[in-house]
C-alpha cells in the first residue's frame, strides 16, 4: 500500500519491567525474521526469542515476539511486537537496529491514524481511545471505553444509513414518480422516517451535556460567607494544604482551582473569596466579583455556611438558607441552578462546635453538617455529592451513549438544521425535490464529519496529535 514501515516504543517512557515496541507496515515480518530468525510464526502467539541487531548480529535482549498479519491487527497492516526488558540501553539499541532496516520512527498517533485509514476504527472510536488513555477517573474510563468500543460509532452509523436509504428512496421517487410503479406513499413513509430520526437526534442532543461534563471534569465551586471554612473544605477534598486557611475573614481572594477525584468523578474544584456584603477592600471586592462569575458558569455549587451561626439565628433551616442566599445576592444564580437540586448542595461547617444532641437533630432533619477541623460528617456529604454527580453525568451505556465532545454536538445541530430545511422545502406545494434531497445529503455529511467518513485533514491532524508516540 506504499506506506513505509514504522516503529515506536508503545509503552511509556522510563525504566520499567517490560517495554513494548510496535512495528507496523509491509516489512514487519521481514524485520522479525532478520532479528529473531522466526520465519513463519503462528499469528498472535508469543515466542520467547533472542532479539539481535540485523547488521552486527549482536544480541540486544531476550524478549517476547508477536506477529499480527494484516488485516487482523490493530493498524490493519502487518505488525510485529517486541516485548523486551524496559531499560534505556536496550530500547536505544533496539531502536537503532530498526532504524538500520530503514524503517521510520512513528509520529504521535500514527499507528492509530493507520488504523483509521484502514477502517479499523472510525473517528469517534479514535477519540474514545484518546480519552481512554487520558482518563484519570473511573467514570471517565467507563465513558471512554464505551466510545472506544464503538457505542457512538454504531449509533451514528445507523442514522447515516437511514439517511442514505431516504436519499435513495426519494431519488427513485424523483426518477420514476411519473410511472405508476412507485407507490404514492413512498414520500410519506420517507418523511415519517426522517421525522423520527430528527426527533431521535434532538433527544440525543438534549442530554444536559452529561458526557461532555464527565469528559471535561465537573466544574465545582465552593461559595459562602467569609470564614465559614471554604478553603478548609477544598484542602480536605484535595487532601493537601492547597489553599491558605486563617482565622481572618477574607483570606481567599483569587480563585484557587484544583483537580480532584470524588467517587470516580473528575472534579475541577474551585475555592473562592468569601462573599462579604459590606467590604470596602477593593481586592476583596474584585475577588467577590470573580467568585460570582465563576459560580455562574459552574456545573455544581457547594454553598457553605457556618452551623453555629445558623443555630444562633434561631430560624428554621429553610428560612435560614433562603435568607443566607438572599443576603449574599445569590438568589438569581442559584435559582438558575436549582437550589438543592442536582446542581447545588448546602453544607453547614464547624459541626465540632455543636453538642452531640444538636448534631443528631440536624442530621435527622437531613441537614448536611460537617467539620473540616475534625474531619467529621464527610461520608454522608460525599455520598450526597456523588448522588448529584451521577445525575449530572448520567449513566452512559452501550444502548444509550452520550455525546462526549462539543465537536460532535456542533455537527449534530447542523445535521438537524438540514433536516429542518428539508421539511420546510418539502412542505411547500410546488417544491423542488432535487433541492430538498440535497438537504438530506448535507445532513448526512454532518454525521460523516463526526465519524470521519467525510474527512477534513485539519480535524484529523488535531485529533491524532493528541495521542502519544507509539499509539
Ligand atoms: N501488547 C499489546 N497490548 C495491547 C495493545 C497492543 O497493541 N499490544 N493494544 C493496542 O491498542 C490494546 C488492545 N487492543 C487491540 C485491538 C485490536 C487488536 C487486533 O489485533 N485486532 C485485530 C484482530 C481482532 C481479533 O482477532 O479479535 C482486528 O481488529 O482485526 C489488538 C489489540 C491494549 N493492549
Ligand atoms: N471549629 C472549626 N473551625 C473551622 C472549621 N473549618 C474551618 N475552621 C476555621 O475557620 C477559619 C476560616 O477557615 P477558612 O477555611 O479559611 O474559611 P474560608 O471560608 O475559606 O474563609 P475566607 O477566605 O475568609 O472566605 C479558620 O480559622 C479555620 O481554622 C471547622 O470545621 N471547625
């Protein structure tokens, strides 16, 4: 196929027990013969062999060798794997031996690029693979694995095929409608299919961006009055002293943003300036302005209050929370998020200053009380948050995969728009059917851009560049 044979270290850099070097391309088997004397190895089986330099005959290492004849390989091409001891000198020597065979070092993502061009993977599967390697939490891993295994690919393929069928039917209608052979209700049935499809895509789109949020991390912000313990909570959740904690109100000014993992969900956690109503300090005022902007764009809000202040107020809980929100001028913001709904949680800190009886009473009333100082109440608090995160990110499955990238969303929206155009054109009395069918083709093109069946070299470059060398 004219592709050069490429090689790369596919396991990570650095000393390790075993390193995997992959070779892909027409001359892979030849390399295996020259470097191990294996001539016709059984495919996909590991052979323990001495691996030597093809020119000097010097032994490089003793390792496992595998032969994957194309097209039944990851790349779809003939491929070989050397699994050797993971030391730098071994790898150096192995790489230089492969260079002597006039093979080329693979660029980042090049194996996967070849898999894509050999129809082993479509673009959503490639992206799933990239996400799988990047996944830092359990839930991200699950989402990526579904996508890498073709859940989105299957769905979009089904839709594309349905559109292709409609185009074929309508073209037959255009060509033959004057004959009586074609049933007059072809058009109606076709439109019905397209309406169903359009509805399905719209439902798929109105997913609350669950997959995208999970893929990118749930942007979570801690807000509340000064000194309630926001920085202490951030430090607890990231398990280190990242934010400064002092008894002085107004300590945090800038937004402190950190990544953490809560029950397998990726969290981008932000500590913000305490929302002091009456401050005249310009730095603090700016901090408060930033806190509100940040909270406005967050996926999840942790509204924190001081349990002792609440109890001293002698107000019923709901009233206290309502006044607290109003006082901090957070009403509009939190109404949008839905107070106490899945996008917001209220937590009362400093439980260690309450007596046991009071604590029990609050817990019985389902009020979340914690103590950052004594690290109390976190099990319940984390459970509550996990429950919310589940709702925010959904539970993607093979049957019901979610959109994981804005790139997909953009094309899906355009896909629906073209279908709408089609419906509009085809509903007029004297319409140009040829033009209308073109709209269905356009909507197919948009699906094709997601899966890579219509490929723009620029998109491919961006996607494959995100891979590491050897993938
Ligand atoms: N040693 C090693 N481990 C690895 C990989 C690898 O390339 N090498 N992988 C690399 O990503 C992943 C496994 N993914 C793979 C995907 C497809 C094929 C493959 O040979 N596919 C053929 C045959 C399928 C079959 O017979 O079941 C094909 O699709 O035609 C191999 C590995 C993770 N672990
Ligand atoms: N007793 C008690 N004190 C706490 C607890 N959590 C935090 N504190 C104390 O409360 C004070 C303020 O804590 P921070 O974490 O800095 O509070 P903050 O809300 O980030 O404060 P600002 O930066 O002013 O908005 C510090 O003296 C903490 O030691 C707690 O659970 N119990």
